[in-house]
């Protein structure tokens, strides 16, 4: 899974790497929920080992969540039904048997924006082998594609937080439904109430460079210390409880470059020290040597009895719109 997240990070800064691109302005607008994948293949393949493998690979648990939620919400469509409006899905995986083994990616083949992965194999075994060889990079590219779509939707009614640029030297775009819960020289807290119950949140603060040793072999291991020492102190919680890291879950950690700066990206579970509350977090600790700090951006959700994959995905799309200013 860590290799998958590394692929995802690469895909965010690289072109989709497709080998067949169509850009036709008359194409209809694609449809589909965020992280929805339409699999086009015969019923026989879908019901057999090929389908089992696809469900295992593309339906693997999303990292950093308190319960199992698949990477993609998949639906199956037989090839004879793949026509007209059915071809407008934004993410498509097409699998078929053919005389020659081939794989490829197409963008905007039938709608826009659209990404379609194609695998053709001379036998079910060959088809599975082909997809297995491509699955990591395909998943990363699909996730990057969906992240861009999520950011496009944010731009329909965007909000750029006031004061954040002056106090922390950064800006990002968020949906206008977010409100500023706190804004000080030490930290910013943005919050969106959910229709059902709970909220999604963004926390921005800084930590001294000394909190993560310069030559640390595994710098990601220090993120818990940063969260529990700095973030827990800043975020207000009732009844003298503290917003800390759940030690029963091993975080997923990747080293990335964000806006030209080294960063530690971790996904884990937060909890309260004296209350039965918890949820997922995405933490980005960006090394800012000029200002002798780690800039820490964290998106976290509190949504009891609610799926959290797409909530965290929205938060990631906001944090990854980050730009340094001034």
C-alpha cells in the first residue's frame, strides 16, 4: 500500500502518462461520483478469477481509515451495454479477451474529463497478469485524476481563507461551505458541518525544525510527536481532553515533494485522550527551511457511522491546492 501511495504522489505531478489521448470539444460531460469505477467486461470474466482479482486490487482498503472502505466503488457493465450514455462514466476499466496482449490508457475517449484503462489478454490468465503488472500505476493515475476532478468541483464555489497568507505564507482553495473556526498567529482551524452529523476540519500550524532530526532515517516516525505535542495543544477540545494520535493504528507514511519542498505525508487515526471519539486524519508536514519550520496542514473528519473515504479525499484535494505566497 505504501508503494501505491508513492505512485499516487508521482501521478499528482506528472501527466497521466496515457498512450492515446483524444481532445474533442464536442464530447459530453462525464458523469459519476468521486472514486466511482465502471468495469466493462463480460459476465463470465466478471464472475470468475478475473473479476475476483479486480475486486481485490481496485477494491483494496483505503489507507488511513478506521474501517475498511474500498479504493473505488465499482460497478460492472457488460460490453453489449457499453454504448450511448453508459460510456459517459469518468473512470472506466475495460477488460476483454483478444488475440494479442495489450494495455493502454485513454483520456476523453467518449466524454470529458474521462480516463479509461484498457487490458486485452489472450486468456483469462494473461489478462490477470497484464492488469497485475499495471494496477499500481493505474490506481495512482485514477486517484490523481479524481483529485483533479474534486478540485474542479471546489472551483464552482471556491473560498480562499482570509489572513492565512499573511500569517503562514500559504493559500489554498476550499469549498465555500467551510467556515473559519479559529484564526490566530499560532494556528488556523477551518470547519464544515456535515448534513448527517459530524464535521470535516482543516488545521494549519507550524512546528520547529528541531522536532524532526535532520538525519533521521525514518522521519515519519516523528509526526506523532509533532501532532501530540503541538497540534494537541492548539486545537481546543472540551473537558480538558486532548486531540492526539491513536497508537493502535500504524500510520501510512510517504515522503513527497510539495511545492518544491520535502514533505512527510501521513494517514492515521486521531482520538481524544479522555473521550470515546476518533476519526481519520491526513497530515502533511512540509519542510520550510527559509522560515526554519515545518508547516503542518492536517485534514481530519469526525463522522460517526458515516463512510469517510470521500470526506478525506475532499480534504486532500483542498490541502494539495496549496500555494506558497509572499
